[in-house]
C-alpha cells in the first residue's frame, strides 16, 4: 500500500473502531448515556435472544473489544469479525423490518458499519497498526474466512433458537 492508503485506512479504523468502543461502553458500563448491562440484557430479552444475559455480554464485548482491535489494528480479522457479527444481529433483529433507510431505523447504518469492518478485515489494517508493529500475521484470507464462517454459525444459531423460546414463553403467559 502507499502512504496515502495506509493513512486513510488508519483514519477509517480509528474513527469506526472508537465509535464501536463507545457503543460497547454504553452497554458494558453505562457510559455515554448508555443503560449498562442491565438495560442491554433487557433489550436482548425483548428481542427474544435466549439466554439474554449471555448474548448481552457477547454483543457488548464484541463491540467494545472488536472496536478496540479495529482502532488499534490488533488481530484485525478477529476484531472485524466480532463487529460484523454484532451488526448482523442488529440488522436482522432490530432493523430489517424497518426497511433500508436509517431515517426509519432501517438497515442502512449497521450495514455500512458491517461493510467497513468486512473491508478492513479483508484488506488488513495497513502499515500503521499493532499487527504490523508486533509482526502478527494470520494466514490470510483463510483465517478470515474460517472465522467469518464460525461467526455466522454462532449468529444464525442464536437467532434460530431464540425466537422459538420467546414465542413459547409469550403463549404460556
């Protein structure tokens, strides 16, 4: 890559990564106007994610640690995959029914964030990254594809099993 591409990638990673860190901190610690883990667990429960406590922690840590990894360029394919997984759940469980555009709460924004994470995971973090400084290299693109497939299996499993439990509970109430 050229210096300009590496600088551009650094800026993209830092901005998007730190935004994810902020969202994760809202969920984990209640910072930046967030509701903390109790509120986030309640949201997972409301979305039908079972067990809500587990999925709340998975999503909050995925955003927080994935955002840190993306911003720092550390274990970049793993960080990108955590963020993609989080955004897929948002797209399917929260935004899909609202259509495309963000003005209606649709999939536009989480799709953009997932796409950025995917592209960075695919291209790598660039020269200005902890991966480069620490000489961390994962077999590319094999590692990235394997981790993406594993993440998809987990996300699909969580969404397939959760709604049925939620519907059974609601019918008996």
